[in-house]
C-alpha cells in the first residue's frame, strides 16, 4: 500500500512503471549536456580553440583557459542560487513542475545549437551560451528531481534514483562516444567539434519529447492565480522555508554536508577537462576517452551503490563512497604530465564513485523532505549545492592563477570532500525522516 501521499499527487502514478520509465529517460536525454557539453568536449574546445594556449585578454587582464573557465563555472551557480528556489516554490504551489521542465528543455536545446557558430576568440558568445545552458540544465533538473519523491515510496526511492543516474550515464556516454568517433573521422577537428556540441540539442530535445509526456498527470494543477501572484507566493514560501529550517536540524545538517562534498564533485567534473589539457598537457582525444570511461563505469557505480545501501544503510554507504572520492581526487595531484594511462586510471576510479555519490545523495534527500514542497526543497537542494559550486571553481581558478599550476588547486577539492564527509557522519537519518511529517507549509 502507498502511504503518506499528498493530495496534490496522483496516487495512481506512484511506483508506476511507465511513469518511472519516462522519468529515467529524461536523464538519458539531458546527460549529453553534462558529458559532451559541460564535461569533456566544451572545456577542451574552450582551452584549445576559443582561448588558445597563449591565453586571452578578458576584463582587462590575460587569462589562461583554466582560470577563465573556472570563473565561468562559478558564475552560473551564482545566478541559479538567486533564481531556483523561487521557481521551485512557484512550481509547487501551482502544480506546474512539468511546465517548467519543458521550458528548460526547449530553451536549453536551442542554446546548445548556438555552439555551431562559436569559433576561435568568440569569448563573449561562448560565455553567454554556457551561462544559459547551465541555467536551463541545472534549473530543469530541479523540477526533474522534484518528481522523484512523488513517483516513489521510501522503499523504492533508492533504486529508482540509481536507475535514473545509470540511464543518464549510459545515454551521455553513448552520445559522447558517437561524438568522439565523428571528431576522429573528420579532417577539420575544430568544425567537427562544433557540430558535436550542437548535436547535444538534438539529443536533449529529441529524447525529451519522448520522455516528458509520460510525466503528465503526476501532479494535480492548482489554477486560479496570475503570474504576479505566483511570484509573490513563491518568494513568500521561500522566505518562510528558510526561516523554518532551523527547526529541522538534521535536514539542515545534511544540506550543509551536501553543499561541501557536492561542490568538490561538481568542481572535479567542471575543471577536469581543462586541468588535463592545461596542467597535464594531454590531448583532447585522451580527455574524451577518460570521460567515456567515467560514464560507463558510473552506470555500475550507481547500481552497486543502491545495493550497498540496502546492506549497510544509506548514510554508511554514502560515507564509504565519499572516502573513495577523497582517495581518487587526491591521486590527481600526483598524476605525471603527458602520460595517458595514469589519467585514464584515475578517471576509472572517479567513474566508480561518481554515480553512487550522486544517486544516494538525491534519494536520501528525497526521503527527508515533505511531499507538498518537493520542487521547493529540490530548489534548495540545488541552491545549497550551487552556492558552494560558486566557490569551488572560483577558488580553483584563484589558486591556479596564483601558483601557475592546477595541482595545488586539487588540494582545495580534497578539503571540501573531507569536511563534507565529516558533517554527513553526524546526520541522524531516522530523525530527519520523522521530522518531515511535522512540516505543514502554510497556504498563502
């Protein structure tokens, strides 16, 4: 029997196979953004073509590609930090998460197509496009993630979350593999790379058209307010929720821990490509191969993490995986310059721990939040992670520019991981899950 279902949710869609399949397939659709666009291909293209090895003049000084991309990777989360929780609150109150998710997918796909026109020295255009893609991709995932507690129960949330990540890693990996093959077969590498980046639009938009209709009918819309009233409601609910978090210390503690260790994970993903091509002086092809290794091993990592959580508990499983993260990222400091195999081996280690950390974090959080405010709380989930993600790449950028090497910057990532893991060890999961029953959001 399904219990604890909000009256704003259609109980017939809870643990429904068709609904869950549609939800996981959206991860397949948008993961090409994470792998090809923001992960492997774009940062390397940014370093080798858009900026070049001699750096570029921007904001009155000469920047290296690593330093400038770090600045860019920190600016997008700042915008999301200000915008996302309000949109989440509005989507919850109006029952329009699917509307917001569709809008993010449409705008994001159109923006990805713009990279067909980005070439050498096009700094301003590339920055605008990257910021727009970051906002649509991450903002859309707020509404996507918010469906998770509405289509699952506590006994299925871990496996469904892991299935979503595994499906996403597989889809993103396939797109990246096809892109690598296309680049390798082309006589004009730069132009082929632009086509591969633009092809993310077809992948994201095409599979979203297939998956999103299966989420229709999960939530029950609440009509009757104008846009201005929705905005006022969203802002009001956001402020009230922030003030009330002090009464839910375990949830707040988890969010603090997540903010730190996820920042390290996000910084690793965002900066590994430019670190490889800049500091380690590796070829773009090597970077893409490493990302393929990460993607396909992350499929198994996600599934293994869900099984591990059933044996030792979700918090213990997540802590175990984060200890693995500390070990793997720490080895990146010692990687030799110009050698492919050690870098690929480190990528394999990241792949094994990446899927588990992300899927268990999402499912643990989903099991601790009130159903009536799932999008709002996943907005906060994103805000907490993106607030930290502002600092991770910026600190990486500052250390890289100050020392002239990306190696010391790696140590800042390790520090975020260690502190976040220690805070997670202090979270009482049972108390956090019990507290959600006492969360009765005031209706405006």
